[in-house]
């Protein structure tokens, strides 16, 4: 089969590689579409310690089952050859302490498709049958491929705990930020504020009843306080992961409020510890999602509660390297690039 192989910083090549063979408890999926994630951009640049070249990346995808391992149908009776599916790429031990707590994403032995095993930037990919979810005919493969990033957004909003009468800030309107903004809006959050340096993404974000700011020309903290009677937002979600945006969230949140850190751009940041202490601000990391978050995300997409279709770019797998470079330079009015296998 053909696969897009990451071979080192900014080196992505289309290669002929052996077809994968499903284990007894796995299925083989013909990939239809696979999204490019922000964490994969970091990996592409060589900034992500989890990803080691050579690697077939890709963990946001949908496709059709073409073969089942010997025990796959017993483990997941909903699956058969020809079934249209999406996949939860986070593999966990079902008997782990984290799984019993409903926090499968915190299993210390977790493994992720596209990081610890070959991913979906290929014509075919294997996945454990228990991680595979059928999708209805009315849900397109493109939208089904958004289940994974939407699950990340749903997780972050759940952890933020902001109610329908509350206020929230989202820094960064890449795919996770845009989906987070939509989840907050659909949940009825009263006042929404968002930031991004890219004018195209600010224009997309303004569609979801948010006040969208350019942090290069506006003082985000001052505007947030003006819009919240000087108090600050109840919750701030950083979907960038830069020192500047993390500090901005700390300053913009109300005393006693919560900052959710989900962006992974920089590994370390200097934060205002004394201010955090004196203001009793809670810092909460948000990594990936629990299994229930993934299932909730799929339900949201099936119900048509998320709008992304106008800002999806579909590109052939062979153009994957160029698409990575596009996202690193000037993405344009694009919320997500999907690679077509």
C-alpha cells in the first residue's frame, strides 16, 4: 500500500510499504479521510518527544472495514466487512486503575494509533475492534474523521465546568479551539471571547457568537475585563500552548476561576505563581479524552450539532507534506485539512 511516512523534521514522503495485517482482536480499515492534528505539526517539526521517525502518523480518521481478525466480531458484534467506521485511537488497558475511574486517557500504559503504532496516513490501518465505532450513512467520512478532535474539545469544556450563565475565553482558533468554541456556544455559555492571530480563523470564530480578538493589536486581558465588569472570565481554555497564551489565560480568568491547558506548542512556560496563589486560580491539564467523551463527540456529529464543512480542505495523501507546510505558514480560511487516501 501507499503511506505518507514522516522520516525526520520537515521530511514527509509517500512510500510503498507492506499492507498491515490485523491481529485476532483487530480490524483492517480502508482509510477514507484522515485529519492533520496540531500535535502532528509539532511532530513533523521534530518538537514532539512521543513521535519517533520513521513513522506513519495520523489518528483522526474514518473509513470502511475490509477485514476482521478471528475474534474481532465477538469483541465488537457491531462490526462486519463493509461497515463504515471511525476509531478511538487511544488504546488503554480495560482493567487499569484509570479505566475503572473513567479516565482511560490517563492509563500509564496507553498507546495511540499514529504514535506508538502505524497510523492513518495510509491506504489501510489496523485498530483494536473495541476501539472501532460504526457510523450511520448520513454522516460523511469527512465529518466522522472529526470525532477525535471534537472529543478533545468536549473533554476540555467538561473540565472547565463553566455553566450556561458563565463566561469563557478560548485562546487559539485552530481546529481544537474552533471546536471548543462551538461546544461552549452549544452548551449555552453566556459570554464567549476568543483570540487568534490569523484573520481567516478569526472570521470563522466570529460565526459562533463570540467576541474574537487579535492579540497582536488588542490587549486581551483588558478587553476581557471590560466585557466581564472587571471580573474576568469564569474559565479560560488555552488551545495554543505558548507561554504568552498560557499567561494571558491566567491574567484573564476571574479570581477563583479555572484555566484549562490543552495546547501543546511549548513544553515549558513561565507562569505567575504568586498571582495564581493569591487569586486561587485552578490550573487543569486536559489531555485527549475519556472513552465517554469520544462517544459523546460521535453523538454530537451524528446529531449535526457541529459546523465545520465550509472550512474543510480535502487533499490527496500524496500532497500531505505540502499540506503540513501550508498549515505552518498561511493556512487560509481552513479549519481542518483532511488527507484523502
